[in-house]
C-alpha cells in the first residue's frame, strides 16, 4: 500500500492509480454483485491472463479495495469481495455504467 506521500497530489490521479486499469475496473464491476472465486473471475473476464488477474487482485487487496478470505477446506476455497473502501466506489462504477449506456444510445441515434 502506498503511503500518503507516495500518492499523487491530484485526487483524480489517485483514484486512477488505484482502479485505472481495464481489468481492475472489470473486477470491481463483478465484485459489486457478489463475492467471487478466482476461477470464476478468470472465466468471466474474457482475455485476462492468470498472471494479470493474480497481480490485479493482490494490488487491490494491498490497497484495501478488496478482501481475500481463505476457507479452511480441502481443497482450499478462496473468495474475493469488496471491502468497505471498495464498496465506496459503487457510485463511481455506477456513473461509468450510466455514461456508457448514454454513449451507446447517443451513437445509436447517429447511425
């Protein structure tokens, strides 16, 4: 996790540094619905590699955006879910969804 001194001065740049990658945003989108297991996420995110998913999840966990719960079962079960901080991003993702829908409607009217 970055210290406050390591974060950009601009709040928008800070947010982008935390969730600005394509994959992190799509992981967040999924986790807004429910907790997911690793393989479920990998199968739902067409084109993501195992390494990128692992790195993204680790980064988001370090930043406090998601939680990782390991259940003591055989075989072990691991679930990823949004933390309270991650939940606070719900309006950001909702605004992006609304904009995407509006943009698609705008483009449809042009065609």
